[in-house]
C-alpha cells in the first residue's frame, strides 16, 4: 500500500512593523541618550563658564586679557549660543592673546571643571632698549624680541644696529637670542668687575659690536669669538698701571684680535696679552699716528 504525501500549504509570515522591532527601540534609545548627552554637555548650566581668572605678571593689563578670553567663551551652534567649558578652544585663546599682546612671553590657559577658566601670564622682562633709526625706542627682552615702544631709554642699556630693519614691528625678533645674551653678559660682567660703565652698544656686524663708555671711549668686541678671553684682555688693560693716565684721552680699545689695540687722539698702542702662570701679563708698545688716522 502506497502512502500519499501531502505538502503543507505555504503561509507567508507577517512582518513586524519596524516600530515594534527591538532593534528600532534600541536605536531610538541610543539617539535619545546621545542627544541628551550632547545637550547636557553643550547647554547645561552646570558646565556654562561662569568665571575667568587671570594671574601672574601684568596686573594692570589682566582686565584686558580677561576680556579677550571671555569673548571667546561663547560659541554658536545652529541658532543657539553656548558657553560650555567643553567647547572652549584653548589653542585659539592662546594664539589670539599672544598675537594681540607682544609683551606676553608665555600664557597657560586651563579649564577647571565644572565652569571656570584659569590663565597664568608670564610677561617679557626688558633687557635693553633698541634705538631704531634715531627716531623710536623699543623695549626688547633677552631673547631679542621687541615688545613695547617707549619714549626714552629710561636707564636701560641702549642698542643700535648699522643695518637697521625697514620696520620695527612689535613682536618681531630683532636680535638672535644667543648673540644678544653674549652682549648683555659682557656688559654686565664689565660693569660689575671693572671701573667702567657702558652707555650704549652699536651692532656693526655679527662679528663686531662697539660699546660706548660713559667716558666717551669705545670697546670693540667680536661676539663670534671667545668673549671670556676678550674680557680677560680688557681686564688686563684696565688694571695696567699706565691705563689711568691714558683713559682720559682714549678713543677705543679693540679686543677682536690676538693683540689688543688702543687708539688715543695722538697715538696708537699695541698691547700684547700673555697669559702667564697665575695672572695675565701685558707689554705695551706705542706707535705714533696722525690724529684721526685709522689703526690697521
């Protein structure tokens, strides 16, 4: 007997509406959580910047620094405004303040949660005054950056350049840092250790700087050579017994070469500096020259 097989009739499964699917509601829940989190971060009063505090140098300008930072706290998101601490751009604030205030050497801006911004300012310290084209005076720091125009040197060391720039722009570096440090150190050591005072310095080239003393005579140095050795040679000259009688009629002392050259109004002298054991010995040779004639 043969059995007959019957196929079950095909019934199409009814699809669930998408809003009844579990995955749909998981996605909706995720979007709600994400949207709520974004709103909380961007617009919640909890994270709205309420205080900007500036500390450090320049107390008289701290209000100006504060206004710049406060102006950067507000952001536009579509048609809404936000002062969220999370959206505050630290890098932009740093760059804007440094560009606007050349006197600032460094500024550190930080978030302090939940709603405060702290800025610590370090201003440039004047090391000298750059005299530009006989017209203007600018304060420069020890890195060679000019950062403020002043009316007079006001007791600061005055520096000039033979090849002056066409424009003295605030914030620009007018001297190489290492070069300027050598000049300032030589001046400071000279005034601290010898009875000589410097009124100004003229940078003729990278290999020649002319220091003018308050007595009117000059000192020529080469910053590209050993400045300590040039200082030692000058010390030997100044401490020589005969120097006190000559300095009143002196035009310059040239320290750039192996020998030291002195030029007075009537004669030139060559001083051979010999580093003997324990101290420096000097031998002075005088050669008559015509008044005003250059010394080779």
